[in-house]
């Protein structure tokens, strides 16, 4: 009978520790896959500059600038897709651009 209680106690201890580890692992994964809105100040082929907005995973913001170069996107400047030539900076939608020109363009575009 004494052995039964020891085995049950060990079993409960193992189950509770693995479930807490699984819960901690799930919260880490949820934070990295959470979707956020970002905006980028870009130059298009032809020289025009605009703001490009996109929904991304929160852990992809640093790589976003490199990923959208040469991407064809719709803009308010044309009815056809235009190719992104250069990305000046990307920030979260609620953050401000560091460049003055980017802030001026962002104020002008329709949201």
C-alpha cells in the first residue's frame, strides 16, 4: 500500500511538471507567431516613393525589408502592380518612421 502511494505521487508529479512545460512552450510559440501590421517606406522602380503596409508574424519584422525588395505590389500611384526597388525602413503600424520624408508620405496617403 505504501508503494502504491509513492508510485501515485511520482506519477502525479511527472504529469504536472510535463503539463507546465507544455504550457510554457505554447506561450513562447504564440508570441513568435502572433500577427502584427507593419509599414515600410519604399522606392518603386521609376523613382516614386510610397508606404507599403503588410500583415506579418511578429518575429519577421527584421527580415521584412529584405523580403519585399523586387516584390510587385499595388499602390495608390497606379492601377497596375509596381515593383519595389528599395526599402528605406520598416516599422510597426503604430510606430513612427525615423525619416522625415517617410512621415510626410504617410500623412498624405489614404488609410
